[in-house]
């Protein structure tokens, strides 16, 4: 599952909080940074179970790593030829 660039609350097999489902968020640096810093502060009804990550450099490193996990574009095979 690619996180970076994906809409929040996208997985079909998980019940997300109402706030996250209705947020319209797309996971990018702008949304991930405050959410990783303190999910409960960023989204008060969040179901995210994690300790806050107050260190901005650590968050930037996590976000940079997540941004590298994007899938390659699928190869399209033209069967018509």
C-alpha cells in the first residue's frame, strides 16, 4: 500500500474514524507532518495508536521515506497488436 499521495481512509478492510473518513486529506508532507507529530491533536477522534513524535527532523525523515514508497506506474500491454 502506498501511503504518500494516497487519499486518507482509503482501505476497504478497515473502519476509520469519522473525522478521517470525512477529512478529504491526501497523505503528503502537509497532512502527514501534524498527524505524525500528534495524531490526537491533528484529528481529535483519530484511531491512530502511536506516541506523538515531537522531533521535526524525525518526522521529516519518516515523511521522506514514505515518499519513496510509491509504486511504479503499471505496464500497459496492448493486446491489439
